[in-house]
């Protein structure tokens, strides 16, 4: 009976643990979301996974964040009905894998700034991400390379308690 309860406790930890392993990326690091920043250079070398978050920090009213498609990114134009994020502390959860494009919708910031970001989000089941660089403002919940270390711990614990 005790081993059955332990199994369910471990199962609950295994289900909850992945959500605590996400990385929060502050777009532009200490510069934030503004004009005259090379966001492609900022994104270079970073690995984005499903469950991670992008934080766009800027003075409220000075900028906006629009999620667009590849064409919208190239043309600096948001499709009709696109809702602008304007709080100045916008956080976008990367919920699905694939290509993601973001632009500023204020004045000509996208065209002239060029205030726009393109990233590729990897599935959560991909290989563990390397540690953020020293210049990155990314914060992680666990030590470097530990994205799936919890799986090893759970399997080890199960092996100890369910030996025959």
C-alpha cells in the first residue's frame, strides 16, 4: 500500500516538474524592447523551448508587441485583427513549437528600428538546452543542462522502491 502511495506522489512530481523548468528570456536583455537593437543578434545562440517565456520590457506607451507571421515580419505589417500588447511588461509563453515572429507596431519602429524579433521554438522533448551565456539575462529555475534531469531522478527513485 505504501509503495502505491509513493508511486502516485512521484507521478505527481513528474507531471508538475517540467513546468518549473522553463526559461524566462528578457528580450534585448538590459536594453529591453526598443529601437536600434539587433534582436536577431540577441537571439543568436539561444535555444527556445515550448514552455519558455519571452518578456518584452519597455516604457508603457512607447512601444507595442505584435505577433505576426513571416510575411508580416518581412513587411512590418500585422494582419487585421492582431491584438497589440502594450503594458510595457508583456510576457508571451511559447506554447507551441515552430517559427515565431514579433514586431513593434508603433510608428515606423519595425521598419527603421528595426524593432522586430524572429525565433524558432523547439519541442519540449528536444535535447536539453545549454546554459545561457554570461551576457544573457535569461533566468533558469535549475542548474545548467537540467531541463530533463528530473526524469532521471524519478526513474531512479522508482527503481529503488519497485525492485523485485
